[in-house]
C-alpha cells in the first residue's frame, strides 16, 4: 500500500498533538483540510485511527500501531531526500571528465582549477571501446571522445582533427621518407581491421588477392606496437597515440590520402549541467570575462557602471555651466 508522505506527516502531527486545531495551526493548513486528509487515510486503511466522538482526541489501538509505521515511512523518505540532496551537492562540487587515448587535457584542467577552485575536476582515462559506455552509465559527466560515435542521447561538439600516421620498424623502407602516400602501403600487412583504414583496404593487395592473414589478438595500443616492432606488419594511428606509445625501435610518418581522426566533446543531452557548460566554454576558449563562473563580473554590475559613467559625463561643472568640449588637435583652418 502506497501512502502520500505529506498525508503521513499530517497524521503524525495530529496523533502527537491529539488536537486537530492545534495540529492544523502547526502545519499552517485549514482544519477542514486536515480532517479530510485523515478521513481519506482511514478509508484507505479500512479502520479508524481516532476514537469517534472522543474528547479530548484519542488514538485507537490501530491508530497507535499505524503511528509507528507512519514514522518509519516518513523517516525513510527523509533519508532518501537527504541522500538525493547530498548527491546533488557532490555533483555540483565535482566534475568528472573522461579523455580517450591520445588526448592531453592538462591545459584545460589547469584553467579550470584557476577559475573554479571550489569545484574538483577528476580525470578518468578511456578508450575508443569504453568512451561511450562511460558516458551512458554516467560514470563521467563529459568526455573527450574519438569520432565517429553513436550520437543517440548525446550532445557532441567537434574540437580538432588529428593527423594520421603509419607506424613501422626503424629499419623499414618507409622510415627513409618524411611522409608517405597511402598507395605506397598497398603491399603492406595492416595489423588492424581493414575497416579502420578504409583507404588502405580499397588498395590492399592482400585483400584483393585473398592472401590476408588472421590478426593476432590486440587489447591495447602498446600491444599493437609490440607486434609492429616484431616486424609482423604496420599500424595506422592518430599521431597523438603514436607519440604516446613511441619507442626507440619504431618510427611513424604522416600519411597522405587517409582521413584524419576527429576529437570531440560529448555528454548526455539531458545532463547538461552548469559545470559541463563551463568546461565546454573553457575548452572552446571562453575568456574569464565571458565565463559565467564566480570570478566573472555580473552583467548587472557592468551595466550600472556604464550608466553611472555616462551620467557623470553629462553633468555640468560646479559653476553650473556645461563643460566645453576639449579642442581637437590638428592643423588650423585657413
């Protein structure tokens, strides 16, 4: 049986006062409204809570027993509300930011710390495979993600594009060039799924002639680098990931003819909090003056200051005469 918590609170007040008028005054409601709520509660329960016609007001045995139940139910609701409030406060005081492999958010976190010292920013690393689940499970508030992603339920704003590079052993022929065209890699074995580099897949000899070998199990970029270093094939990655996993026995070169990798900010569309908006502003270069943070000057203050300055400029001097406009410098008229 589900009871309205407000009605339970009202019943508890009457049961403790044993006086409808005093209870109504304490609750700041009309006595008739209070009496009607108790009558409805009794009808819902199927038994009287107060002895009919008793003066002063008396609880029935069932009423006394239900009073204990009502107090427990109200306390449970109060505890739930306290937990919700504490969670909301914690969410306002903390911003959790995910960042996919290759992204370095240090610059933005430093700016955040300067502008919002009262709000802790937590960084959580992610991968292409985990970046979306972390958002949908609300384990992060906002994330730097690598596109493409399924945008259902998300707000996504593109930030920048990364240069694609090919990673090869140090003694590979590609190492002799400053950059390479994708067509020059047609005879190479790619240690990734072909659909990750469709431009290569369209030209790859091993796909055309059906000689492509099964891929070894790869669970991380560092593991992929191990296979490249062992001479088992090449890898095509965003430059930031290649740099992050750089090794002395490997080199990477920019590739022409391959689409770049796009980085974006993403968050749940229905969780666009003020903290998320502030962080988005920082990443997109919003200045301190345009920020809505605590250090920003309120617009009402700026408007009042401008009005005061304009009014002072229009006032006459102490002699009562309007102030003359200062002469402009320049050549005298002939």
